[in-house]
C-alpha cells in the first residue's frame, strides 16, 4: 500500500468534514500518525524509495492501514468540535478522543505489534 492510497482512504473516511484546502495539513497529520504507528508496532514503514521522490508500496503500511486511517481521522477532527467525546458547558460535558492513545491501543489489541526477542 502507498501513502497516497492511505491519504485517499482518510479523505473518504472524513467525508463532508474534509476541506480540500487542508490537504497539506492532512498529509502532515498522516505522516505523523504513520511515524507513531511504526514506532508503536515495531515495524519499519518506508513511504518512499531511496531517491526520495517515488512512493514505495509497503506491506507494513497495508497491515496498519485501518489503525492509521482511524487515528489520522481523529487527529484531523480534533481541530474542531466534530470529534468531541466530552466538553463541559452549561452542564454538558464533552471530551476529545486522544488519537495517540487510540492508535496505541488499537495496534496492541489487534495483535499488530511485533515483539522483538533479544538473545544475549
């Protein structure tokens, strides 16, 4: 799976909440989420070929795609009130979803984390 495919899936997931002028912002959010997912899962995700210009088809990106799209969607929506989990105003309480925590929990609970075994 390639970065642009994950980007398109994230845009589709956002639906009417996505604004086309936010494309660079969403790309930056997605890069950050992919880096976090790579670190959390102990998987190398390489988005580009060594020349830095050509996208790479990465199997680890495919494996973590659902978790990445979900977390990137939450991160994008956290900029407004669309993704509010709880907020306190005039007796009403809402809280935002912590996309980093959700990403970590989803990767671990879905069994997508690689546990490195070190022999000494």
